[in-house]
């Protein structure tokens, strides 16, 4: 068993300031929470991706706040030291800051230490509202799965200068509103690196290249158990390993050492 002390937001900020990469994976239950925690994964993201990898749905849109609360509680009971982030699912924060507060409180009561919500400028007042009330917030820009239909499918974001400029502006506004972390999904590696260098908060990349402050993958993707053609930014860490625990440790090591992602293979 690891003798690591529990990760805190202060510790994550220290890691970022020191240039230490943050290794994050999604997690949905107590058993995997124990495995990931003992493998020294820094942060467990209870993602609404559970709608796809656990429930077999075509997108994340049908996941409810009650389901997110249930899985957050499961992860919290299996975890000892990793920092737990829970996704705010579709429909749980779009109506108003007050509704967002009520739903974020439910996730925090189940063991989340930070909540994550998707979107740009329109989420800034919600982020500020939550942060002012003591809830740490992780923002999410680039490809935002809850907007999959509005974005025209699973497409890289920020390729042209206007879109890149919008992402720069949105990231700065979200950080100024108090977001303590920012997930960048499916954006060009060069843009993600520029955003990371410009911001004072850590960025967590998924399909955003090696220049981010840390990396996250869907657990089932990095274990190669989701089936179908893997996404460009995914690497199967179970392939060639002695088991799940070793695969997760290899992921952590490769993220921290800068070996994953390889920009030539895993970025846009």
C-alpha cells in the first residue's frame, strides 16, 4: 500500500509550480479507485463518460446527476489519497448558477473534492458563483462532449485562428473567475502548449499534446477494453503489461516523464 499523503488542491498547485506533470484517469467504482490510488494516480475523474463506457450509450447526454452522485460515492469509498473530480452532467448546471450550486453540492457531499463543467464564456458566472461558495472548479474547453451535436460530432477544436483566439479568451476568463484547473480536449498541440504557458492554473490534456500540465484518459480506453478503433490520442497501456496495476503505473510514469503523449502519435 502506498504511503502517499492525500492530494490536496494546494499540493496540486505546488506540483504545477514545480513543473511536475499531473496524472489523471477516469474512475467509476470503488475497486478501480483502490487500484488507481495505489498506483499513485494523482486525480480520479468521475466522468460522465460512464454513460458510454459503462452504460453503452452513444454519448454522455443521458447521464443524470443522481447517477453521477452514485458513482462519485463509490469512487470516494475506494480511494484514500487521490484528488477526486466529478463531472457535472448535461442539464445539471445550464439553467442557472443556483441550480448548478445545488447539484455541485450533491456531488461534494458524496465525496467529490472538485467539480468539472464544460463550456466557455457562458459558464464564467457559474464558475465564479461556485468558487465564491467554496467549491473548487475544473473548467473544460476544446471539444466538449455534452455539445457533441452542436459541434457537428467528434471534431478537433481551435484549428483556425478565430477559434484559437476564442479559446485563448475563454481560458483566461475562466481562470480569472476562479477555475483552478482546465481540461483541454482535442485541440492542436501547439495551441494547448500556448494556453498552458499563458495560464497560471494547470491544464490537463486529452488529445491536446504533451505541452499540458498533465494528462487524462478514459480508464477503459487506456486498458483497451472499449472495443472498436482506438482514438488517435489513446494508447493501450495494458498491451504488453503484466496486468491492470502495472499498466496504470506505466501510464503514471510515462505521463510524469513526458513519454506520453508522444506528439507524433497521439496529438493533432
